[in-house]
C-alpha cells in the first residue's frame, strides 16, 4: 500500500484517491521476459478516509516532488527579496543603473518563475511556448543587467 499518495508510472496513468496499491504484473504470453517489458499495475480506492489528505505526485516519488516544490518556492522568495532590495536602493538613491539592475533581476529570476507557475497551470499553452517565453525573459534580464553594468 502507498497510503495517501498516488502518482504516474511510465507517464501513463495518474491515480486520484486516498489509497493506492501497486502490483507487479506477470509476463504476458508472446512478450519478452525481460524486466523492461514487464509493467506495473496501479489500482486506487475512490473512498477517502475522513481527515486524510490526498497528494498526487507526477514525476517522481512524493518526497522528491515535495522537495522540488519547496525548493522552487524558496528560490522564488529569495529572487523576489533580491529584486526588492534593488528597488529599495533605487528609491533611496534615484540612480538609474540600480533601476536597470532591478528590472534585469526581475526578468532573470522571479519573472520566469511566475511565468512557469502560471503557464504550467494553463493547459492551452504548449510546452514549447512556455519554454520560449521563460527563456526570452531570462535573456532580456541578462541583457538589461549587462546594459546597467557597462553604461555606468
């Protein structure tokens, strides 16, 4: 039993429910007996127990997915804090290069992170467009930071 988690095996099936069981299926006739050709079968129970929380993880085990989410959120908060410090510096000194550093930093780190969060939750946006937009934001951020560094 996997308790209150569910996930994807081989990118084929995602379970939703309070409990899930994983069973190894045997070799089917006419198929190779190599471990690669065998498959895992997932079964789920749709009756959640009161007070339990269901966690769906796609892309790995639940602890790995949770660690990735926490790391992403910590990196986003740190990027916003650094950008905020640049903005504070600009407000205090009114120095134009610090403003360019703030804009560049935003486009380099927190901007693409927010774009990934938004675009990742909108099914109509293809992955190639998501990658293009976030990469262009990072490129513009780097170019603006270089402009701020080399024009002062």
